[in-house]
C-alpha cells in the first residue's frame, strides 16, 4: 500500500446526483430507523452514481491504475470500493453483519477508492474494525470523527509508515496493530501476492547487481551508457505508478539484505 493523492475536488456526479441520493437515504432512515437497523428495509444504493465513469476515471488516474490495497495493476477492471462500508459492517471476521452501515457516505469522494475484486469482494467486504467499537457512528446524525479506524486510510495517511516489507513479505512496522490488521484482513501475504512480489523483486535485484558491477569499468563509455539506461529503468520500478512499489522501495533501502532473514 502507498499513499494515494486524490484530487481535492470531488467529481460532479457525486456532488449533484450523489448528494441528492444521500439525502433520500438519510430521509428514509429517519422515517423508520428500526426497519433499517433490522435490515427489513434496505437502501437502494446507486452504483450508477458512486461507480460512475467520471468517478472511476479520476480514481484510476490518482491510483496509477493500481488496487489501493494490494498494488496489483487493475487498469479499468477495478471495483469502486467504499472505505467505510455502505450496506452492512463487521467489527471483526466471523462476527455477524450489523445494519445499517455508513449509508450516508456511499457517494462521498473521501470514502471511495478503486480496488481489485480479490481485496474488495473476497477480503475486505463489510469489515470495518474500530479501535473502540463503542465510538462507531451508526447513523448520519453521528460523527465519524470520533472513530479510530484500524484499517489504514491510504487517502489520509501514509501506509508505508505502518506496513513494511522483508523481501516479498509484508509486516507491521514495530508490530503496530493497525498495520497487522490491515495485512491480515486484506490477506496482503496471500500466496499469489507473495509470488508476484517475489518475481518483481528478482528483476530489481538483478538490475541492481548489474549496476553495481559496472562501477568496475568507469572508463568504458559503452558500459557507462548502458548503465545509465539501466538506472532509468530501475527508477521506474520505484515510482508510485509501479506495481508493488512499496515492497520495491523496502528492498532497495535494505540493499536486498532482508531476504537473508527469511
Ligand atoms: Zn487488491
């Protein structure tokens, strides 16, 4: 995970149709709260608004076509993910679903990201654990500012301060519980992610080795020219737009030594 910088101004679809739809959800809840709390009534969330093309386009650009959680390249195939779930929520895995969830944030720009279907539909789903669940905002009259979410919000904080990598394996820096819960609940050490990161880091490691070896030939202009080209390629692996860049940065910072610790 890396920090995501979304444009400050929300897409118009959210501030017009989304705002109106949000009001209709809030009005419906106020008329009959218990019906929504027992899930007898359900909100008619409009994916045509929160996942509108204009919303997706801005997210794809801001996130460099990557999943906000696992950093897989997903291009246009990502789902619009609600950081605070809209329909139902769970404090922890295995607990029963609770209703309603954060229906009033269904069209809120700050609450939307793009994620891969594995992170969104298989792992995060309705999970939204809080440090103190008694502080949870359970309807639109309550404030989310009292909440301390355990998931790292990549639009507001830097995930690289919470989650590091030893070679291809994610770990919670200094054992911080928020990093650990994010890794565990989103399965950031799944077999396929580890394998994808491993392949990526292998290329980077070899590139780095070649670069180090060319310093032995400072007089050879052709070798130096090739070395400069390699440096450009290596830099691209460390840009925000690169797949699994958080792991790549950790590997470079650790001079590829940490793989010896595993
Ligand atoms: Zn993902």
